[in-house]
């Protein structure tokens, strides 16, 4: 499954991508990266079982 990141804005996308690179090389830790994820990425919608069923039937 391909994970596509959706950002709150273009500015947040640039910030998050920069911090992602810093995380990859070890400059920031996982806790800090999670904070940037929460701040920059749009929240993921939690589907109920009935919503998932309705989507599949469409």
C-alpha cells in the first residue's frame, strides 16, 4: 500500500520534508519527528466498519 502524505499547506510540506531529511541522517529523534508529523500533516480520518463497508459496496 502506498502512503501518500497530505500537508496542511505548501509551507508545511517544505518544513516537513526538511525535517524528514534531518531525521533520516540522525539530527533529530523519533519523538521530534512525530511532533512535526502532527503539526504538518493533515489528520487521518478514522472510518467506522459501516463506512468501510459502504465504500467497498460503492
